[in-house]
């Protein structure tokens, strides 16, 4: 691997395994994952329910630790860090977007977006949070509470919150799962814009049409990567998942 190739790698997972004991039986959620993602990629992780894709995303996001294997983020072995060190990595280098938005209820969009800045002890929290909300088209909703926003607007707030610390990596877990088609397309357009600006986006989705907004698709089955390549067209996406296509 050349120096240029090393510099381009953002995250590298080597032989990642995650095993659980359930009812006295071993469950292999991840069973030898090898995955490398470069700076600036837009990756969809897909697979059937129980395939291990969400477990994989949790390990990438330092929300869970592998049973064995090595995970490096920007050349640093985060799989060997303690909880405090991993919490610092999550705050400084990773932005999270979830299906359920994970916003504080009865709290304004501005305060929700400012939370990572508060934890990171940043100055100018209001101006930075305002800029993030304006970036996702909610500059006129700064002081609206969560209950006053539509589902699509709440997800925009969640994306703005993920962007406030200017992290190199954005992780999204089924970010359009609760949204109608038009809202989903608007959210994916924002992710494309974020990616075009240079951030790496790794997204778990079960929707082939949503995966088409990404540039690369990784298919996970039974805790293993079984397909990995560029997203080309709808039939390519659905064929990889063995989903019948009308017409």
C-alpha cells in the first residue's frame, strides 16, 4: 500500500467478530468482517434483518466493542481504547443520524443541535448551531420545539446536530425509515450535499431505492460481507438483495 493510499483510508476493519451468548447458545452477529472506507466515500450497508449491519455500524461508531479484530479510524486503533477515549472520538470525529431522530422533546431545534458543542466545550455554540440548521434549510425553525416539526424536519435537525462538530465521518442508521418518499428524497439530497463537501457517509438502509443515492454498496449476510462494489442502477441494487423488481 502506498503512502497516498494510507492517507486516503478513513476507517479500516480487519477480521471483526462480535459474538453473543443467548440462551446458552453462541450468536455470531459479525463473523470476520473486513472493510476499508476511504475519505470522501458514500457507502450504503445493506442486508436482510439479522445480517449484522446495525452491529457493524455500532462498532464503526464506537458504540459497541468487537469481540475480536482490529478497527482503526484515521490510523488510530480505536478498538483498544477505553470508554472515555472512545467517547471523545465519538464527540470529535463522528456524527450520528438515527431512524428515530433521538431529539430531546420539548426542546428547540437550536438547543438540540447545540448539544455536541456543549459537550465539546465549544465557544459560539449558538452561531455554530444556527449555521448548521441553515445548512439543512431550517434557518426559520431555530426556536421551534420538536413537537412543532414534521418528521422530515426533525431528521434535518438530527443531521444538523451531526454536522456541528465538523466530523469527517457521518453514520446514519435507517435515516429515512420513518419518512414518506418525498421526505426521504429530500433527506438523501442533503446527505449527497454533505458527501460532496468531502465528508464520508456510511449509511445502513434496507431500501434499494435509498441505496441508489450512495456511491458504493456493501451487502452483509450472516455477519459477513458478501458483496462490495459501486452502486450502478436499481436492478443492480435489488439483485444483490434478491428482491424481485416489477416490470
